[in-house]
């Protein structure tokens, strides 16, 4: 090493330092997408807590599936029992409860000012106002007169004894 010039000595020292750094400090994983930081990459690594959480979620899902299967089997045995007793109304109710999909009901609506209305009466009044505004716009347009007349002719008359709670029907 004493025979070499200064540049070759620096190159050898740099090589030794680089080898030492590579063995001591691991190469950091580079993000595959732009905008992903090293902190995010550290978070994605599985930990004991995440593994425990995943196992618990799987256990809950499995138990929920078993509970649902047991409930369906119980409903089916009830359907068979009611069918044997010729109780068709109960049979159809149980079948409907099994097959019916859950649908959320919207009970809130905004008024013209943007305030949210939650009361049933206020909601009904707002829907009435909204529909009235829609039809009042079409009444002024001469093209829609024929359409409105046709709608009035084909729509059944509203009975007084009819329940007015159409928005909240099951």
C-alpha cells in the first residue's frame, strides 16, 4: 500500500468503508410508487398486533357465518312446520324475512335553506313543496300541458280514508 499513489489509496479506503456500511446498515426498501414515504413502508410491515387483529376478525367472521347458518336452519324448520300446519301466511312471512335485502330508509331531507329536516311532518311538507315546485314549472310550459292532463286522467283519485303515510310505508 505504500507503493501506491494517493488516488489509489483513497479508492481502496472508500471500498472498505462501503463494504462496512453495506454489512452494518441494511439497504432501505424503496417505495414502488411515488409519494409513499419510508414511514408508510414501516407501517405496512406486519406486526404482532396486526396479526392478532387479523386472527380475531377471522374468528368473528367464522362465528357470524355459523350463527347465520343456524338461524337460517331454524327458519327453514319453522317454515316446514307451518307448511305442514297449512299456515301459509306465516310461511310467506318467514320466506320474506330470509330473502329480503336490507334497504336503508332516508328520513332526513334538506329544506330550501339547506337545513336538515328530521321530523316526519316537516319531511312530508318538504316533499310536497318539492313536488309542487316541479309541477308548477311544468304547468307554465305549454308543451307539458298534455302530459299533465294525461297524468291526471290515469292517476286514481285520492280517497279520504286512505292512509297519508306513504313515505314511511313498510
